[in-house]
C-alpha cells in the first residue's frame, strides 16, 4: 500500500494488519448482514445537486454538537474492544480526536478504562453506557465517568439482547478467545499487531475487570458479560440514569418515530438514529433512510444525529442535508486505527473532512451550518421519498441461533 487517499485504503491495510478474529468483529453485521450493507448502499442512492459560479472562498465545516465546538459534525462512535484493533486503541483514538477537534466516545466494553483514557487526554470525552442487570455496577460506572469529567453520557438502547454475528462464533471470538490452531496461525501472521500487544498491559475490558466482584480474569469476565445485559431495560430506567448522571445525555439506537418521541419527551440532549452499524436487528432499515421521518417528528425538540454506513465526507454531507445535526463514525475510524494506530485515525478524519469540504463546495455552499435538503436532487429523481417509505415499512424477521459473548 503506497498512498492512502480514502477510507477504503485504510480498510484494506487494516485487514492485512489486524488478526482476522478482530477485523471480522468490526467488519460484520448480524445474520444475513442486509442492514449492515444497506447502511452504506442507501447513501449511494442519494444524488447531489452540482452548482457552479458560486464564490467558494472561506469555507468552514465547523459546527456544534450538544453545544460542543467541533471541527466538523462528526464524533467517534463508541466501539467495544477497540484496544484489540491496535494496542492501547482507545487512548490512541481519543488523542487523535482531541487533536483534530472532534469528540471521542468511550464504550463500556472498551479495553482501556475510563480513568486510563482520562489520564492520557485533556479534552473531555463522552462515555457510552450499556445497562447491565447489576445496577450498582452501573451507578459506579456513572460516578466514574463523572469523576473523569466526561462531557456527556451516551446511553445505548438497542442492545438489551445481542444480535448474532456468524463470523464471531466461527472465529471463536469469545472471552477468553478460543485459541484454535487457525487462530494461532493467523495471530502469528500479524507480527506488528502482536508486538504492540506484547508491549501493553491493556488486554482486558478495563472498565469491568477489577471493578466487579468475582471478575478478575478473562474467563470469569466471559461468564459475567454473557448474562449481564439487561433485557428489562425500559424508559423508566432512562429517567433514572438521566437523574443519576445529571449532565448532557445522548440516547443511541433510535430507529423508529415513536421511540424518537419518547427520547424527546424524556428531555435528552440528542438522539442517535442508529441500527448499531447493522449488528443488531438484521432486516431493519438503514439509518440514513430512517433519518428524515425522525427529523420531521422531533427535529425542533432534540438534536437528531445519525450513524451507520458513513465511509466518506460525502456521506456526512448527505446526512446533514437530511437534517442530522451530527454524525458518528464507527468502522471508518477503526480501519484507520487498525491500519496505522493514532496516525491512521487522524488520516481517517482528514480524509472525511476534505471530502466533506470539497463536496459541500461542489454543491455551492461554503458553510456546513447552511446546508439543507436543497443540495439533494428533488424527487422524483431524488430517491429520498422512497427511503422514507422504506423506513416506515415493517422490519423483516430473522431466525435465532447460537450466542457469542463478543458484544458491542
Ligand atoms: C466493532 C464495533 C463495536 C461496537 N461496539 C459498540 C459499543 O460498545 N457500544 C455502542 O453503543 N455501539 C457499538 N457499536 C456501534 C457503533 O457505535 C456505531 O453505531 C456503528 O459502528 C455505526 O456504524 P458504522 O460502523 O458503519 O459507522 C460498535 C460497532 C462496531 C463496528
């Protein structure tokens, strides 16, 4: 690989450098992966209006997300096991985000702990919370996030139960990982990754190991995690968490207009239209197709953001055009991290910002704050209306199967 010019280049390099078990963990969706694929494919259906002879000097992608100044309306999404894509992954990604001027979100299921990331960064990062049955553990996590001066709590609502990803089961991605001969050979073929891992002590779920009674190693952790996600999670828990946290609250994993109304009613600062990157309900609509109806329903009451399938600055621009006041990127930054560590995450952000800036200019705009639906071709040529219809259609069902403990 010579010159890296796009997110796809980072993906290809990450695939060569990250052990298959962890690369596949990121690069997969649940069951048939139809929603995972639709997240990207539906962006391609939106066509942009090219405009000419507009003064394009002095352009800006700067914006605000829940009052935070951002270099562009993009934040790093919470992703579990990020420290397995690259040694110390969460710290490296948080540093890259801080230097670039976009928010970083730390997952509950991170390898580096809240305290560890706080010790290696200056800008307040956001903390993502999964609701576990052990409510005392949740209270302690919230208190730890407060003590680390996290700027917002992102509560994920779409993972009370786990979607099934075939690749994770087949690869033996569990806690502890199943060390088959194939896995060992594959790990040995990634020496750069292996050296990094040998050089760090951060190899467990840092927010959990040592913070829960009886969870001291990978196998006790596996047993705990597998039974901890709380299937009873409901809107009264959201109220309770909001009160306990007391700061800015972002609700993640909303795909339905009715749920968006609940999110707005409970006074959250932002909601993220998201299907968890196609990793939970396969057969659900793509996030970009679900976005317009949700913006219509609650847009003035709550900041509506989206994630899922963003692989370029053009995708960010299209989301903004359809009313998203912010976006999150997951896999795009993970590819950068797996490929080149901190420099790769920086590269990912640079690529996205450049694409966003140039595409905005081609559409005749100089300020991201003024971009609206008029940059998209009008219906009927604009398939946007179809996408809204698609978002309102009932989701398809899927069959059950074995469960992996590879969460997030
Ligand atoms: C490897 C991986 C791990 C993830 N782990 C979490 C997690 O721990 N918490 C969470 O709320 N979402 C998690 N997500 C979902 C992301 O936050 C985000 O919704 C999704 O990645 C967006 O789609 P994209 O990857 O196409 O950008 C994960 C996604 C991936 C790819």
